[in-house]
C-alpha cells in the first residue's frame, strides 16, 4: 500500500539526514492545502500492460500534486506507462515533452537492490 511505502521510506537511515533539513515524504492527499518550495512526485507505476491505475485518472487529486510546489515540480516515473495509461496525464506529459523538459534514464543506469 502507499502508506506502507511512505513508512518504509521515512525509516530509511539514508534519508534521516535530509528529513532533519526539512524533507517530507508523504502521499498526495497529505499535501492538500500545503505548499513546499520543491515537490518530487514519484509515480510507482511501470508495467508491460501500460496500466497507470485509477488514482492517475482523478484530475482533482493530480491537481493537488501538481500545484503544491511553489518553485519546482519534479516528476519521476515511466513516461510510456503514464502517458499511455492515463488520459489525464497524457496531454500534460506531451506538453512537457514538447518543451524538452523530459530527462530519460536508461534502464542500464538504474540501480536495483
């Protein structure tokens, strides 16, 4: 579940130092009505069926996520899964792509533990 993922990340010893400097890790819903200078939005969906899930079809909840960063929003996820699996995200991601603001990371460069 999302809450378990958040719990595991917040207990990671390598993150403790950053938490003491103001880093917060939470779900989209926990940021309703709150702003931060920078938001890193991690999409955990990536699959061969290109299914993004129901949450990513809810424009209201995505609006909360997208509008919380005062200065910067960084989105991390599978471009293919998100753009093909969400009718809400597709036009947003296509616009970001047209602006040249997508950084692609090759699978070979990803570290897996």
